[in-house]
């Protein structure tokens, strides 16, 4: 899924931190986010139509699960590329950053 080329030299540059995903990974993420965007619009429509609350909550749960899936994919790519590179460069601060990131993901 992810390759070392997903995150190039920019990962370790704190002044200009960015991630460069392969086109395949980027397309997968964008496709998932487009689907999630559609789910959000669907939830809005359900509320506008006064749909039964339990049905709306079920859709919200499905949307949250899909968004968590995107987060997991991004985290995997980050671990396999940016984090590994920064550790190999001797930058141990990435561990603290990673712990904060994982905590944020687990709150959901």
C-alpha cells in the first residue's frame, strides 16, 4: 500500500513539513473522502427530512468509521515513511509527536 517514496525528504524538514503520497495512495484517500463527503450530505438530508433519530445516528456511526479508516491509512503511511526516516536521522522528538497524534486518533 505505502512505499518509501510516499513521503520524500520533506517529511524530515520541520520548516516545511509535508507528505508526498504516491498517486495510488492519494487517489485512494481522495476517493474515501469523497464518499465520506457524500455520507455527510446524506446525514444532513436525513435531518432535514426529520428522519428517525436512530437511523441518523446509525449513519453518523458509519461515517465516523469511514473517517477513522482514512486516519488509519494516513497513520500507517506516516509511520512507514516520515517517522522511520526521522528516527534514522536521530530525531527522537518524532516519538513525542507520534504519541500525541495517536492519542488524538484514539479519542474518537
